[in-house]
RNA sequence: GGGAGAUUAGCUCAGUUGGUAGAGCAACUCGUUUACACCGAGAAGGUCACAGGUUCGAGUCCUGUAUCUCCCACCA
């Protein structure tokens, strides 16, 4: 370091160094635990939450990649055998609908015009392209992922894992086929799970009316069009008003359709709501379906998969959309003088998360995971729900921030059976075959020609739920699986706690009798400066690629981390990223100065008392930062190193030692202090700002030093 | 209806186990041929939402109130 390197005489240019640095890391083999030089501290594993292959990297991905990369780099420098495993998610419904829309727009064709095989080929093509984009974007974030272990939720290995898991659960009686009310998405033409619906508040009307003039009971509904499918009227057993009618059946003509209505008493009815009497439509309401089961009622479906009326005696109704049918029946009620009251109310309507369509409850034969069924599990009788609950209650899995434990328990306690079959083509096909009345479930197809495989595919979360171990080779007993499972930290957004985190806990505890990870670290959402969600329609999206190009990846990473505590939403504005670009410059310039002032430096000397004191103070700071990272307080750790570098190292230490060096007072000690502090700070800064620190490291490291990425933390 | 969170400087947010209120940005004053104006020095700015309580001591713990945000839920 006698001569100041040419590079350092110019201002820092992040763009020009990032690509080369990343290539150096990637070819070095340091991302791969098998070729990592120092691994004396045991294994440390994180699986990357696989991004959907539907789009490009957004600010949330940038955040998740940064947090995990910090943990991984920190542990790698401490000497752990670190594995950060990358992959992508086929995101079944989302991906298929993106491609379907694209094809419809460009060619005016539906998936049925194109056919299953060709459609799947096209979706795969799209997925592959999208995957490449996403992976290259992860590289620009500096993510030190082991690319040699890249996985995809829909590749052959993961497909084997899925089939194996399905078969095991089927044999244990935990997966069953059953008919009941499902959430049907009329736009996506598939069932969806409860978690895939979003309830929206909408203005609605509560209509109070009688089926006919001579019908004795007045009922209320928000969906008059379903009333042509009514098979009962339910009242509360203790309701005096209706007691005399219970058990009787009335045949009436309603809107041109004959219906037969039995009066039943059921405690699910609220006496004080509306008239205290409820028209029961088993085929189009989940509560009504349950009442049908309890009272052995008829069920009559009057709405089809396209949310249109069908099978009715009144031909005018058939083929009408539900909203039009509602208007028709309301008018009929008014004209027939049967409408008693109309009231404006706000109602909660379930809609499909992916397509936005209003969910139509329909009775369907589907595959389910039974979460309440007792079964023998490694010698103990338990349920899936219980397994999921226990490992968190016992703190075998720690959820951060802790408040999400309550959210998790709340979800578990209200959990109903999970509908896992989907009527779309893109996904893992259900490994079940039919021949007449026979059903065959196995990992592979049965022998013989007459078997026909179930047409449905599995919920995408069924495959991503296996992610911590399907990526490590399960069901084979691989070395990877033995070394890296259970994983250490699962870092993801709190919005997928139920979808994904809970399902991983379910599958891992069930199949392996072990937790999938020890710690769950949940980050918040990234919002714009006004606290709104980033969305294309508002136009407030900050693209991480733009920010990275403009200010450098290191600056972006710092902006995402500093002050962003676990679980909290982050309001991100460009100003914040800019501020950390200035910090990059500060580091760069400070390095230039230190190297200039130590050009004649030969070897370290023992420090003067003052210098020794400063070094001791720094060591305390470093210890503090280490403890912050170990305790998942990245927002504090990053702020502390920023603060020390700028306020103490630059503003105080460089300024005072500069004078001493100029005046030639204890020069060697001052030089030793500055160089030592600079080097040690680069180490601490590296997980947060990997590019600039690795670049500078070239100029300050001694000959026998390794690259910074594998330099020792301590 | 149930649950969770937030409320601290003009703005964005820290404040780990209770011990004299912090940072960044913005604004103000002064300075800069000496690593960096992508800078430095300085000053200013807060009844920690409100009301009680526990404590020698509360931004921090407890109770209640208000406002906002989010999640869950089959009042038709």
C-alpha cells in the first residue's frame, strides 16, 4: 500500500465494481458450503422463500434477500458451514392465470382452445423465462446464494417429494375426498382455500320477505337469487314465535319455481337477527350445508360454476348471472307484494385473492387435509393441528417478533380442513387414479390400462410447504438432508405466516417429527412515503433495480435495514437510499485518506495509551453489534456501525490523528490505530454493504489475507 | 364480532432488562485550496396521544380512554 491505487483517487462508482465483485464471489465457490474453506462451527442453513415465477423482483424481495444475506454472510465469517438455498415457486393459479390472460390478449384463445399439453408447455416456457429474470435480480442484490442447489417447486425432485407426502398422508387417513361447500372462484374456474379469499366490505341490502302469501314465516336474506334453492327455514329452538311450525313442510311456488321448505330448529340461528328465521340454501352457503347435514335436508344447486342460474322451472331465470337474477327476484317480490322491508347494510363479501372475483360457495367433491383427525404419530396420538401448535407453544420454534405467536395460535385454533385440490392444469397432479368405483393412490401410476388419473392439481402451498426438506433431497436420505435440516432461520414477510410458515411446520413435524426451522423472523411490508402499499395502479412503486443502479446496491441494502425492526412496515422513500449513497462515499473517501496518510507505514506498533483506549472502545462497540445481529436486531446493528464509522472514526479519530501524523507525534501508533480500525470496520460492515467493503478490502488487506467474504469476523 | 400493532423533534423512525429523551432527513448560523460540499463545526427543535396507577425513579410495567393501521370471522 505504498502507492495509492489509481481506483481510489476517483469518486466511488458502485455500478462499475458490483458486477465484477459478484462474479469473483460466485466463481470462488464460497457460496457453496462444500467448497467453503473454513467451516469449523457447524452448519447454518436458510432456505430462500421461493419467489413466484410470475414477475420481477420488487422491494419486498429486495428486503428479504438483504436480511437473509446479512445473516448468511455474518455466519459465514464466523466460520459456520453456511448454506443459503435458492429456488422459485411455480405459484400455480397466479402463473397459469398470467399466461392465460397473455394468450387471450394476444391470440384470443382460452386454455380449452389450446389444450392441456400445449398449455402446460407454454406456461413452463413463461416460468423459465421469468425465473431467469428473478435469479439475475437476486444476484444484483448481492445475495450469496448457493446456485448449485437451485430448486423449483415444480421440478422432478420436488414432484417426487409431493407424491410421496400425499401418499403418506392418504395412507394415514389425513387426506380424504369429500363433498362440501368450497370457495369457488368463477373467474379462475377453480376452488381456493379459505386463506386465498379476501373479505371485502361492500354495500348490500338485506331483504325481508315471505316466499308466498300463505307462507307463515317472514325471512331475511342478502341473496334473494339463492332462495329458489331453499329446502328449509331454520329458527332457533327456543323461539316461541315459530315453535308450532317446526317439523312441518310447506310447498310453495317462489318466483315461478316450486320449492319445498321444511321448518327446522337449529341453534346456529340468532333469534334477534332479522326476523329470527333463516331460509336454508344448502348448496350455496356453508352454514346451511352444515344444517343440511344435521337435519338430513335436501340440497338443490341452482347456481353453476360460471355464477349463473340453472336447472330452474322458470326459464327466464336460467342463464342469468347471479346479480341479474337478484334484481329479477327482488322485482318479483315487490310486484307480488311479498317484500316487507329493504334495508341498506354493509356486508363482508369473500373475494378471490388472485382474480378479485366474488367467491361463489358451491358444493363440490374435493381433496382435503384433515387437521382435526387423531392419528398415531411416532407412538403418540395427536392431530395435525396439535402438532402445529405444540412446537410453537414449547418454543421449539421461536417466532419473531413474539406477538405473531398469538396471531399464529389464533389461526390454528380456528383452522378448518384444508382444501388442497385445484381445477387448474399448472401444478402437481394429484397422484390418485380411478377405475370404475376403485380408487388407487400411490407415488406412481397403477399397472393396467383402464386407470384414469385425477384431473386436479394440488394447491401450490402443498409443494412449497415441503420446501425446507424437499430442497435437501427428501425423500432420499441425502447427506445434505442430514447436514442442513432442520434449517436455522426462516425469514419471510408476515403476510405469509399462515399460507407458508404454518404449512411448513405441518409437513415437517408430521413427516419428519422435527421442526423445519428453529427461528421464524418476520419482516413487514414495504410501503411508500405516505404509507400506501406499492402498486402499479397508483404508480408509487420503487423498483429495487432502479435504486440499485442509481445509488448502489449497498446503499439500497442499508436503506432497507436501518431502523426497520422485525415485523414493522417500512416506509421507503428515495431520500433514504440517497443518504446511504453518501455513506458509501464517506467510507470510500475515508479509506483514501487513511491510505494516503499511512503510505510510509511498515508494520504495526504497540499503541499509545490514548490510542489503546480508542481501540478498546471500538471493541466494545463491535461486541455490541455482534450481539445485535445474533439477536436479530439488524436495525440497531446497522445504525451503530454507521454511526461509529461516521461520527467517531471519521469526525473524531481521523481528524485528531491526522494532526498528530502531520506533526509527527506518535505517528506509527496513530497509523496503526487508523488502519486497524478501518480493517475491522470493513469486516463489520461487510454483511450490510458487501460490495464496497469487498472492493476496498483489496487495497487494505495484507498479503496473506483472504477475500473479505470469508475473512474472520472475530 | 374477535385479535394484533401504532401514537416520541416539522417528516421518517430508533430507544434490547424501568435509571438525566436519540438518529437520519428537512430547516437555521458559521466555516471549506489541507480525504470527502457527496463536507465540517454549532445552535435550535419533544408535557414521549390522553387520564389514572405501581415504583425512590416510567417513553419503557399495569388499568382505562381516544385516534389510526392491519389480520381473522359462515349474523343470514
